[in-house]
């Protein structure tokens, strides 16, 4: 049986220091039927020269120039030129485990269309990994191990941008890289969720995710918190919100205020709840703050939770459970 061709889409910009490790990790894959579509996003260092060296020695490597600017136009260009039955993305500063493609291809071919192959990830850095990244890694891998990634999709991006693979037909159904919406990986994750692509559980680390000061997710305004909150709210209103049910927002910190402003801008009514006695009874943006016990009075409410503290989140989950309400049906954690 012919092995399906995998198209690996790689935008690159000024990552000459890391490109050799990235490309070697692909060239040494146990699965060999792949093509690389490497898109130069206006690099000014030796990145292009390095990729040209690999393309000269391996006909599976194709170099393209980004006609626009940024990751989304680069990914569009790569996808337009790709020919694979299976599609995946790779970051030019990261490293694949040797069996990454083999495991993902095997998972997809067994599961069939309508599925998304994902893998566990491991952060690494010359200076060590922060507690925040360590927690994110453990949280993300916990979801991936069970294939339950979507269960907490409104918290953070639950599909790592360089560690997924799917069928071209399914990718097209999800809109590929057409939307001009950043963060592009989070927007794509929501579209995977929207169109019902099922995550295949994976208990192995398949990708090493590099952290350093100048990586795009740290330096670009497109990955600022307000962009994440806007995507969360937009997809919540599109996919979850039921106009026949009262809506509440629990939490009055910065994220709670951003969500409240987003709802007010859309003329969507909501009850604003908290458990801080100093805020209860006061008004923010003209909305009175109410004690969370208001939930008992409401008929079948939906709730957005913007409280970040983990102990408080446990209390909130227990409270909703006592009311007979369920996660991702009645309440949604936004952080």
C-alpha cells in the first residue's frame, strides 16, 4: 500500500541559528514520504542560504517566498503549493522526535477522515523553562493523552501549532489558512473544534518546542492577551451562546472586564458576578456587581468564568456541580 504524502509547511524568518536542528530532525524521520514547503518570510540573516543548502541536496524540500508579510500569508503560500494527502505544520526553530511523522500518519490512517492527530510536547530552552510554561506543558499533555483537548478550549490554545496533522479534505473543510485572524493557531484550533474533528489520544512526546526571547509568540502584538480573549468570545458567541438562556460573567479582574466590554459592545445583556465583598454592589461600566449566589435565581443560565486562581476554580467547579451544571455546556472557563 502506498504511504500517503505528508506536506510539512514551514514559514521561516531569521531563525538561522535553529534551522539546522529543525531540518535534520525532519531528514532523519522514520517516515520518509514527505515534502517540505519552506516559505521565506523576508529573512535578513542566513536563513534562506541554509534552507537552500538542504533543498539542493534533497528534492523533497521546496523553497517559496512570502508574497505578503507574516505567518498567515506564508502558511497560505505553503499550503497552495503543497500536494500531500496529509497536512502538518512545523516551526523553523523546533525539533521533531524521530518517529513523529510515522506515529501521526499511522494514527490518522487507522482513525480515518474526520480526525486530528496530535502529540505531546516538551518545552526546552538554553535558560530553562519557566513555571508558567511547565504548567502549560503538563496541562496540554494531560489533555492530549486522553484526546480531550477541546474540553478546555476556552482556557488556552489546546492544539500546539507545530504538532498536529490532518487530512487535506478535512483541513479544507475547516477553512485552512484563509481567515486573517491572529493568533492563527488558536483560531485554527477553534475551527477544528467547530467542524468536529476528533482528537486522537497520544501518550508520546512527538515535538520539542523551543522557547527564547525573540520567538514570535513573545514579540508579536498578534499574540497579546487581548487577541486571545477576542477569539474566545467570538467563538463562544458563535458556537455555545444560547440567546434563550441568561448569561453571566464570573470575575471582575482584567480578563473579566475585557469580556464584559466585548459583550457590552455587542449589546448582549449579562449578569456580572463575583465573590469579592469589596466589589459586590458596585458598578463597573454601568453594570452592578452581584454575589455569585445570583445563579440560583436564574433559569438555566450559561456562565463565562474569568477567575484564574486554581483554588478558586476548584471551588467554582464544585459550586456548579452542586447546581447540576456541566462544563462546556453550562459554564466555560476563559482562563
